[in-house]
C-alpha cells in the first residue's frame, strides 16, 4: 500500500492554469477509474473536488477538471484564484480492495 | 444536511486502547459504506479502514491491521473504530467520511477527533 506520488508543491499566478500529477501503479490508478481529488485549506477537513477521474460534485467550479493517462492522474485548475490556495490530495481504489492517498501537493497562488 | 461528528479522541499511553465514534445524520446511513481516514500533525491523509453498508465487509490499511477494528450500528447511525495496542505513530486527527455510492471517494467528512499516543 505505497502512497501515490504527488509533487510537494506547485504555484501559479491568478488567472493561470496549474496541473497537479498523481502517479500510481497498474494496481491502482492505472487499472481503476476510482481516482478522486480533495482540497484541504489549512485547519479544515478535506473537500471532494473530483471523483471517478473526471466527475465534479455539484458546487465545485468547472475550473477544476480531472484526467488520467496510464498510471498517472491529473488535476487541472484553470483561471487560478487566491481562494484555490490549499493542499490537494489524490486517492485511488486499489487491487487489494483498499484505498490509497497521495502525499499531497501544496498549491501557492502567487 | 449531512453531518458527521466524531468523538472519543484523547491522550493515551503507548499500548493503550481508545474507541472512536462517529454520529451520522442527514442521510440514510445504512445504505452507504463508511471510512476512517487519519492525518498526523503536519502530514498527509492516510486511509485507515472501510466498512460496507451492512457491515459484512471490512478492509484495513496494513499499518493498523490486527490492532484496529471498524464497526457500525445502523439503527443508531453510528460508526466506530476500536483502536488497541496504540503506538506513537498512531497520533493523528481521525476523520470519519461517507463513501460516495461505491466510488471509493468521500463526499462528506467530519471535523475529526484528535488521538495523541504519548507517555
């Protein structure tokens, strides 16, 4: 149950786009479309932003989008806003019928 | 509206036990799988355990297998986590989270209960 690999940090200016990667293996990300993304501002509980690779829950802005290629999933945030600054975590279902998270990525809006 | 309220956290010595609970409301608890996820201070999220809607299937992270037991009481809308043989690296904020219709994503999270394992 090794954690999924995310970059420790990414940054962008308001209005720009940023993409966060999440690399797993053929036992998790590569073989299942049960990849989700969470936003966690400091001191708060995680918030679901994307589920099943590409789906947005109601209320999540369409600036947030998800995709996958092979063993790597991606979260793209377009039209970056100051309120997007937070930690972001990916997660995936695994072949062991368990759940694994990424190490998290800190997004800084410059 | 959906609410998840965890309780039972506290300070415990290494080797000790603690039982966490999560009171659920605002949805039909008995029809959803539930998860426990923890976050050590300053660290990332770590999945702990999952239980299916009827309690028939339970899954655990390797780090807690054999020490933690997840359970649920559907008539009382309550999720539990019995934690035994606690270690300092179990120190974390423990969240309960509702599964999103079998997608292994969680659309609702509680605010967490803090467990500190220290002598």
